[in-house]
């Protein structure tokens, strides 16, 4: 009897659990239905359906974004990607509108004349932190000097840096040369169609690899740079991306036209550079404005929220312009901590009162307040070991006509200009 009673109680408990499970399923189904209806309503208003998963991911991205170089891409996040959003409503129409605009309105940039992998790679490195119009001029002179990978791999670092002069971020040029040498040593005569090999190259991160593979080889990979992040942020009213670049990377990949991946990536970048700009978006001229949720809400400038600006750092610098009796200029490389790989007149950091100076020069967030000294010398330059390192500080006299053939910062040009003004003041 006790056994029978126990079975009865157990059966009743099982029935109770099944009923609770059915009720839970019913509540979950109702919630799912409500989410689907909300998503459909969003699609009706904007033409783009943003999935509940994507909205949830967006709500979690309230921390300031990390550097874009750490943002994820389809090349690096296959194993860790979140659940992808459902397909976007009217995506085909959005793709068609943007590609039609791009093919009609795109700028005539020299690297768009073909899809040679070397030229695509070079253009992507040049365009990092440099406006396309400025990069186009540098691109033309660079391919004239180094028309292919083999020519670049054989180049001297000074020759490469001299062509990079004025563009800033000189580590890009040194990484470019090392990457070319690495590829040539491995037997490649052009940039390979190999994501693993590309990602191993110095200076090539997820964005650059995706751009090369999509534009040169047609791989269906979204290239997510700052312009693309801004465009998708406004399309879906997203916050800043998290450290993995999400949810922006997922949405960018979903929007990508896999049949025209290279043109699509360039169209997104072109849209961000010319129409969907950071501070003055030209919404009436946007080919996909009807799909933009930020425009519909009237607040495109709020997406993505601006990154906190790095505080300006004021640095005192003293530069000594030194010439020998023949009029040659003494330059050194390896001593000045902010530009170690470029030739400069002897320069040192200075402290104390920085309110008096000859000119200003900016390097990233640093404002250099430069004072000048001039002197003549008959002494010979020398090489001195750099403290704690095996490399050396180089000092050499250069003929003025040789300055165009060495790696030099615009700081050198400014110093010589102001020194000439001080030596030969204008006559009133």
C-alpha cells in the first residue's frame, strides 16, 4: 500500500511538471511571437529587420570601444561569433541601391583601375589614417618606384620611407617593406589568396585582410573599418562596438553582397567617407536613407556615440640645425624618441617653461613646441651605441639635394624653413 501511494504521488508530481513545462513553452512562444511582430514593425518602418539577438547584443555594448585594430572580422571570429541576426528585410533592394550609387558616383582613385592584389594591398595600407585624395598622390609615386612586390622587397628602407614622407604613421611603411620581404622569401611574387598567410604579415589585421581578399579575389568577407562601423551604427541605431567589433561586424557581414563583395566593401567605405560622415551626414544624398533607423529617428549624429578624445600632451623639443663648412646638414636617426626611424637634426626633449617656442608640430595627440638653435661645425659625425640596445644612433652630413632620397618627417622641413627665416629675415 505504501508503495502504491508513493507511485501515485510520483505520478502526480510528473503530471504537475509536464503542465508547468507546457505553460513555460506557451509563455516562451508568446514572447517569441511578440519579438517577431516587433521586428516586422521595424522592417515596415525602415526596410531593415534587426533581429532581437542583435538588439540584445547592442544593449550590452555601452563601454567605450577598443582600438579598431582589435575589432573582429569573419577571418578571426568564426568560432566565437554570436548567434547571427535573422536575414534583413529588403536586403536585396538595399544592396542594389548602394551598388548602383557606387558604380555611378565613385571617385576615380588609381587603385580602382584594376584588382591587382599588390596594388590593392598598397592602397589599403596607404589609406589607413590618410585621406584617400592624399593617399592617391602617394600611391602614384610609390608604384612608379616599386611597381610590384619583387621591386618593393628589394628596396632600401630609406627609399621606402622617403616616398612615405609627409604621410605620418611611418610604421606602416616599415611594416609594408617587411611584409614584402617575407612574402618574397617564401617564394611569392604577389600578395597571395591565403587568409592565414595574409594575417601573419606585419601590418595586416582583420580589416586589411578582408579588404584584400574581397577586392582582389572576391571572397565574401565584410571589411569593417571606421566608415563601415559608422554606417551600420546608423542603419540599426547601434551603440559603439565592443572589443570584438560586435554587433557591428555581424550586421556588416549580413549586409554584404556575396556576389560583388569587393565593390560592396568599397561602396560602404565610400558612403562613410563622402555621405555618412561623422559630423555632417548628407542624408538627403544617401542612396539607402530609407533603410536608416537613425535618420528615421532624427538622431544620426548619436550613432555611434563619439569616442572619448585623448587628452592633448604638450611636449617641449629643442632642435639644433647644424651645418659644416661645405653647407652640408647634420642629421641623426635613432635618437629622438618620437621619430626614431627618421632622419632629423639633433633633437632633444626639454622641460620647464614651454610658453616660448619657434613653431608647433603635432604627432598624434602630442603638441610639440619646438625651439631652434643654429650652429656650424667642422667635426666629423660619429656612431654611438644606443643605451640598452644593440642598434646605434646614426649621424651623417647630407648634401641638401640628398634630402629627397631619405626617410624624413615633415618636422625636418618645418625646422629648416623656420631656421632659414631666422637666418635670412624678410626685408620689409
